[in-house]
C-alpha cells in the first residue's frame, strides 16, 4: 500500500508539472495572438482559469527555513533561483520567477512576524537580506 501511495504521489507531481507547462505554453500563445492583433474571442474549455499551485501547505516555509540554514543569509531572489534549479524549471521564465519571489517575500514577512527569520533594516542592492532568527 505504501509503495502504491508513493507511485500515486509521483504520478500526481508529474501531472502537476505537465499542467503547469501546458498553462505556460497556452498563455504564451495567447500573448502572441494579442501581439499580432487578434481581436476575436478565444474559445476556452473552462470559464475560469485554474489556480496554479506552486506550493502546498507548509512547503514554502520549510524550503525557506532549510535554504537559510544551508546557505546562510540570502535574498528572496537568491532563494527563488535555488528553488527553480532544484525543481528543474526554466529560470528564463520571468513571470514565474517574479511570482515565486513575490510569494517568498510574503512568506518571509509572515515568518518574520512569527519570529522565525530576521531581515536587514536597509535594502542591500535593492533587496532585503534574510536570516534565521538566532
């Protein structure tokens, strides 16, 4: 049963990745059509765009804590680059990168309020540097 559960979780992760790739490709095609001046309605299957889940409950905080523990003080962008490298995603996808950085910043601010992390009082080269609370 545990083996089957593991297989199902791996399959689910693969499907999530396929959905994310398809969604990114579809958005790119729609941007190209708009750039070329397409004015008509684009037929869709769903009336509402599905929410793209990048992180599940507690997953982002655990990654941030582990990243700061292993690599020391870091900016949210540096941690996002590490995550993208670990996940094997395309680091040239600026929209995804900016979304991850934004979500990491929010999670880090919440972790700061909870006393888990601290940040520099001033921005260094445009970004705060985060560290684990001592």
